[in-house]
């Protein structure tokens, strides 16, 4: 599909491999989890989600894009029960069309600054609406936007602020020791006490370049999902099995040799992302040991920022993390289910 506006040509691609890596990464301009390499990883992991890339060109230069994914297994923020069951059944028949960067809680929409900004937004959103109408998706969603990015959309879109933003910390330290020294005495004492108590319990942390036991890790990850009443991540098994493709780091917490905690670390364009948290029940200090190991890994790799998701904010706040501001979405849908869900999220 090709469409033309006064200043833009919108083209489509069905795979990241159809797009030049240099062209793609020039537009990404160092944005976290927007690289060509990361999207190749995303396509491998989310292999049940057909992508469509809308590419906005101005005088043969790529100036904007929207990465759309056909998703029939989106983990929606619904409590277990008949409502979730009905919605999941509906999604299998009528998937969502979602614009995002895969697996990273980041937007898949990139727009130019300056006079082409609004025209590019309107052209990409209209092209996405056309795809949505033609294929009768349940909804078209642009998520992980900040408040400014969610404003001034034309046409059929409804902006929604979600209540559960992620967390981020900008890095200004070269080591875990420098980070702890920059805090107060209470923080340093807490860290030392955590190490002592974990040692007494036989808890150790290991780092690997691949997942050593996928099934054991999934058991712990599902345990955390059940605890927070979250829908299971449908791509988690693929992510664990392909962690090496994205040069991820796998953390394992073991108590006397038994796996009791885990987590995955990924870096893209100088930002660390933590995901795949798994914990056994009622074993203290495991979460904190994984937390300190994640920090240490980030400092060793000299990343610019760390993104840690939305859970356990009190702990993350005490460590220096702040709430992200990308908890806005815009939605276009005629579905009663989606409109009801939107009202419940406001």
C-alpha cells in the first residue's frame, strides 16, 4: 500500500527485514528499544503477531513510522473472571491492532520534529485506521505515549490515561559502590544487611547468557503473575528460549542450588530493561538480591538509563526510580467491549 499527502509518501512493509537497517536506525536516533536489531528479536518472539510497518517518507528520506502488530493474545488489565474470559475469546476472533515497540513497554510511533510533525501523525494514523477498517480489528491502539503525544489526534481516537506507569532511573554512576556511596548511610547498611541475611539463607546470584532451565523459570514467572493477578505473558516462553538472540543477561537466584528467583536484562540504545521476574513463595531477600544484581549489571555496562516496569514501586522509589510518563494510549474502536474497558481504565 502506498498513499501520498502533499509532503509525504506512506509505504508499508510486512517484515523488518524488508527495511534497510541503516535507514531504520537513522530514524531511531538512539531511542531505546527502537533499533533494527530489537525489532528482529521482537518478530522472532512475537511470531504469532503479524507486523505491518507504516513508513513516512519526505523527499526519499524516512521521517516517521508506526509499527503495528496484529495481536490476538494481548494480556489485558482485567481481573480473572467472566469478563476476562469473554474478552479473551473475542480477541481470538477479532484481534487488536497495536502500535508499539515489541516486548519493551515503548511506543512504536516515531514522528519528526518541526513543521512535518502534525502532517506525519495524521498521515500515519489515517493509514492505520484504513488497515483497521479493512480488516475489522476489535480496536486500533497506540500505547506508551506521554500526555503531549496523546493530545490533538484527529478523527476517531479517544485518549486514555492508564493508572500503572512504569519506572525509570537515569544513570550517573560507574559502579554499584559509587551508587551506594552517593546514598545515605541507611541505604548502605540495608544493602550490607541484605547480603548477610541472604548468605545465611544460602541464597546466591548467578549470571548467564541463556536461560538454563526454561520450565523452572516459567514456573516462577507464572507464580508472580498469579500473585498480582496478571494475565500470563503469551510470549514469555519464546523470549526465554531466544534470549541469546538479543544478547540478554539471565539472572538466577538459587537457594542451596535450587532456583528460587530469576529475571532477564536487555539493553538497547544505552537503556537497560528488566523483565521476566520470577519468585518462589515466602523466601525473603530474593527480590532484593535480584534488584542489586540488576543495578550492578547496568553500572558495569554504563547504560544511560534503567527501565524496571511498574510493580513494587515503593522499593524502586527508595532506590531512586521515578514513574515514567508514557502511560497514555489513544484508541479507535466501535466495540462495546473495548469502550467498556476504556471507561474502567479512566
